[in-house]
């Protein structure tokens, strides 16, 4: 004998629909929860990424500033090293006062005398107190404003001497004796002329004497 279902089919249908609606609502609620949680996670990840980007940008700015500071320090270091080399070169160069001794050794009599004597270190004009010096052989007399040295002499420690000699032979002997001095690196005769304005003719000369700064005197 078969079972007889006395419950109407409509009731079964409503119960099935109710269960489907409940399951669907639960599924939607779970999906919404997952979406909300995902949204929060995405927002958190985005904030974290923004924070990292901002930190990296700040680090990059700091690194760029440090790089600029290092380049500036490198430039300043190069300038200071250049100044140190210049000062070391000047310090090792011959002293102006001691040049009198060197020149005096090249003078053997009264056949050569000076009218103007200028001493210049490498690239620096040494402006000392104007004075007249009498060594027994010659007289050094400042004569107005000094003229600028030639371009190839500006980077060398040198002297310029303007004076007179009794004749060309006396001037040649003086130049030869200058070359014999270890403190002298080169002697350049820039000008010579015969001056007949006095009772006896003399030779006017203009010398550029390059000093050997490697020699300590």
C-alpha cells in the first residue's frame, strides 16, 4: 500500500522557495562580506603602497640631495687641493730676498747695473715695500708702475730686470753667469738697444729670468 501525501503541492513549493531564498540570501551576504573584506584589504594595500611610494620618494630626494652635496664637496675639495698645490709651490719657491744673493753671484764688477727689478711668483705679483738696494755692484730702483709679465711667464716664478751694461760683451757675460746659477732655470733677453745719449754709449737691456723653484735656497 503506497503512502498518501496529504500536504498540498503548493506548500512544498513555498517551502522550497523559502529555503532557496534563505540560501541565496546567505550566499549573497557571504559574497558581500567577501567583497567588503576584499575592499578593505585593497584599501589597506593601497595605503601601504602609497606609504612605501612616499617613503621611496623621500629617500630619493634625500639621495639626490646627498649626491648634490657630494658633488659640491668634491668641487670644493678640488679647489682646495688646487690652492694647496699653489701654496706648496709658492712655499717651495725661491724667496725674493735670497734672489739678491743669486744675482750678486752673477755680477763680477760695475759693468752692469739695474734700473728696475721686479720679482713675481707663479701667477702672483709680490708687491713688497718700494726700496732702493745698493749691493756695491748695482742699484735697484723702482720705476713707476710695473708692466704685466708676458702670458708665458704668468705661471712661472720669475724676475724681470731692466738695466744697462757697459757693452754687449758685459751683458753677454752677465747672462752667461746667470745660466751657471742652479737657482736660475732660464734667461730670456726680451730687448737690447744701444744708448748713445750719455758721454759713453751703453747697452739698455730687458731680461726675463725664470727661477728654478725645485731648488731650495
